[in-house]
């Protein structure tokens, strides 16, 4: 039982870490640190750095929310801690 709970929390923390790394990359690295090099690329008439900072990050965050909920549901079912 203790090993199952340890494996469950390990999977949970691993998923959370992946989501937070993606969040950090999109919001800070692409949206702030690499905005100038990305602005050399155009996307639909807008500079890519600007677009990522304004719209792309929002789309990414919404996708991350749905991905996290879907993946946590799978992890919950795998370790039999899901709700009916």
C-alpha cells in the first residue's frame, strides 16, 4: 500500500513538473527572454515574440489545463484512487 501511494505521488509530481517546465518555457523564456530573436519571425502579420507573449501563452496555458486534467484522470485510474 505504501509503495502504491509513493508511486502515485511520484507520478503526480512528475506530471506537475512537466507542466510547470512547459509553463516556464512559454511564459518566461519565449515571452520575455527570447522575444527579440522571435520577433524576426512573422506569424499572420504579427511578430512571433509578440504573438507568443500575448496570445500563444494563453492558448498554451488552456491546453496545459486540459492536458493536466486528462493525464491526472489516467493516473488516478491506474492507481485506483479515481472518483466514480
